[in-house]
């Protein structure tokens, strides 16, 4: 079964490996009609994606971003849709977040060096290709040196929360993330809710802050999980959305765009929530 909506995609503007141009071309080849590019703390890839989109008149792009937050001992991600990449105040906030990621990454490399891993910060910067530097770039530096066999191994063993090379960053609560997105006219949506221990309690706490939707259809969710999350979304009046979270990283759990996604009518509802 193929899907025409994918609302969770990454490019070289953050930790994806395809440029915005390359990603849009791939999405067009795969038959996508409605897409959202949601790079981490970055809207930098949107202008390039829009330029390529002109060549594919059957496709519509929703500008988006993915913001990380913390709750207890886990990390929460909130997607923001219909954000304006030309808003200078928003761009200043996102640039601050990216600067924090950069400092964090450099400290992680230093810790890994102390552990005997011969990777360099300069190489991590090169792997980021000018985009927002994130932990996957550190993981890729480890991968190309043969220290790990998959990116996830770096998180499981070294740079994930609680790992020996983990470095915390400036904290933002999920509620703060939702309110920030709303402040700039965006539509806040909870990403991959099963990454938290109690998705329903988290959702319930964020609805009053302006949460408008949650990912129900996600790259590796089975039918049971989708049905469970759909019920949560319905109880709280949230739009059931989702996507592949595609990074073109070639990991074993990666799903090609077009193989997972929300119903087209749900994507249309999100599209209609944007600026006129």
C-alpha cells in the first residue's frame, strides 16, 4: 500500500543525508502529494525545497520544524507546522537552539576522545554539511571509523541519555515547545508519542497548552499501536498525523517515504489549518 502524505521528513539542514532538492525529487518519484519538511531546530532547508517544488506541481509543502524537549528521564519531540521561515524572531530562536546543539556535540566528541575513540570535531562538522549539528552526526563519525555498525548503536552505548559520552543541553519542557510553536503561528503536534513512558498523560497535559495533533502513523508502528494511539488522539480531540521520519540514513528500521503516513483527509485538514 502506498501513501501520498508524509509529514515528518529531514534533510541536510539538520541530520538527514539528502539535500532539500534531492529529498523533494525522491518524494515526487515516490508519488507523495502532501509533504512537510521538519528539520531539527531549523527552517533553513525550506527555501531550497520550495524552489525544487516548483518543478513538481502535484506536490504541496508544509514548512515545519522539530523541536526537542525534556520530561523526567526521557526526551519529547514536538513538530511545528505552518511556520514562516522568513520570520526573523523565530529564526533567532532556532539559531539559538542550533548553537546549543553545536556546543553539546563538541563536548560529546571530547568525551568520546577521552574514551579512546579517534574521531574529530572537524569531521563531525563536515558530516553536518552546513546543517544543524546533532547527535547523529557524531554517530556517523563513529560509524565511518568502524566503532559501531549502525547509528543506533552509538545512542545505545555512548551518546544516548545516560550514556558515558552523553551531554545534556539547555532544557525546554514539552509545554514550552508547544507554546513556542503556537506563539509563531504554527500548529504543534506531538512526534512519535511512544518514545515516552506515558503518552496519554503527556498528551493530556499538552492539550490545554495548544497541542493540535499527534503522530499516530509512524515508521515502525504496527496496527495495534496505531489503533491505541488513534483512540488517544480521538479522546483528546487531536488530529491523527504522522510520517516516515525519513533521514536517508540507511538504518535497518528506516522506512521509505510513501510506505507509511496518515490518511490523505487528515493531511488535508492540517493543510487547511495553515495561513490563507
